[in-house]
C-alpha cells in the first residue's frame, strides 16, 4: 500500500467513519495494517472458508483509481468503445419509485432478457459492450437497480427489493416471463428473482456469481476501509461532470471519461449499503433447488470472486452449463473481447434448452 493511501486512511478518515458508526479509529488502523499483508491483499483471493475475500473486492473495484501524486488523480483504464448510446427513458414503477430503462422493444420471437448490473455500476456501464450481441437473441431490457445511477432512490438496500423491482418493471413493460442475466451483484439479484418470482423466470445466466460471502470481523473492517477509500477518491464540489463532458448528442466522445462518470453516478453511501447487503447474502441452502436452464459464466482471472467458488456455484445447480473466459471481474467492460463471446455461448445454451423443452411439450420432434 502506498504511503499516500496509508496516511489518508490513518489520519484523514477515521473521525468521519467513527462518527458514522462504521468502525473505530483503532479498528481502521488495524485493518489498514492488514491491507499491507500479502496474505490479505490478493494474495489468496478467498477466505479460509473458500468464499470471496472482501479485501480482493476492495482491490479489484478500486484498482482503476491510483494516487500518482500527493493529490488524488485518476488513471483511467481501457474500456470497450461506446460509440452511440442507446436511447432510454425513466419509468415509474408502481409504489416503488422510478428508474432509467433501456429497452430494445418487443420482438417477433425469442425470449426477453433482463440485464442486472454489478455493484457501483449503472446498467449501461456493465452491459453496453454486450447489447448488440444480446439483441440477436431477443428483447433486451437493462436498467439501473435501486440506489445505483438513476435507479430507485431508497434509504435502504435489500437484494430482495431489487428482485421485486425486476418483476415490477416486467409488469410495467407488459413482459410475462423473462431471463435474468446477472453480473456479480446482479447474479445475486438474479438468484433472488428466481426464488421470489419462479413463475416469471424462463432461465438464468449468472456471470461472476457467488452463493455467499464470509462474515468474519476482518471482513467488516475491510468494508470500512472500502468506504474510506471511496470518500477519499470522490469528486470535489464544483468539479464538472465527466460523463456530460464526454457525451454529445448521444455519441460518446471519450469512452473512459464516460465510464468514469457512470461509476461516479452512484453515491458512496449507496455503495456502502449495497456492499453491506452483499456481505449478508447466502444462497447456499437453496441454490441447488434452481430448476430452470442455467448458464454460469466464470472469469478465470477474477480477483473478487474466486473462480473455484464460481465453479462450486455451477456444480450446485442441476445441469448448469459452464463457460470460462479469460477475463477479470471487470471483464464485461474491460476485457469485452473475451467476455462477449463467452456470454453469447452462455445465452445460446439456455435459449436452446428452453426451445427444446417447449418443443417437447408441444410434441414437436427434436
């Protein structure tokens, strides 16, 4: 860990975190010391239990942000070219709030896919490299989940509420059944959608998926450090919005500035509420009950959710199809050349199985 980050975490932020009740300054100092250890910072990408290591969550999510001088500055990663943004609209969900939705519209054939994004992202930031490919299979709906981007504003964040938002959006759009396609946090929401709205789900596609995260004390400390770093690297008052500067007439002029603007569209408090909820997620008791065609896409260089845990998820779901791609946890945007073909294979698998099952029910020869 650089001296700049260490001093920032040790001296500039404990008072604010303590006032918020997140952790005591002494706890923060201990956790910062732990972050210097090769054993905790990726390092092993999983806890002793074999489940995702939250230190790796911190490192991977914030890896695009670097201190290159005494003052914070951004080193922006390469991302997939954006080009012209698809048109979306704000939709009001009955008694829930409003969210920003991009909908390719009804198709003559093929299923409907609802794309669920990852933590600290917007729907477009996670999925824009994949939209053109996905539209070849059917209708594609992508939206900002609650507390993220232009999603539903809420004082609390629950994955169950996110799942119910998906069903409410489908109702609003007149969609009877659909396929949730979830990436990272979105994979957790997708699992809840199946569990809470089984009659609406035709299949599942889970990317960078987890079934649970550890709950040890050191992991709660890591969450506190995550909050500190987000606050430290945040935008200053009066700083122009990089997303607006990089978009002219729906054409993105600077891909990386647009992506950074999408990342910064979610407040730090919302990220923390979502991260705390993610840490509580546990589908290990019921994931084996999933009974719809399912594909599990595994980024082999994932430092947030260890590939071996993702394989465990796939092994629990009956007849799950597994696709491995040479990408990291941000591969949907940053290693899109590997991710998009892998996603195509994952989606093709569930679509073929749905079609086969429907033909068999209708008595159509295979």
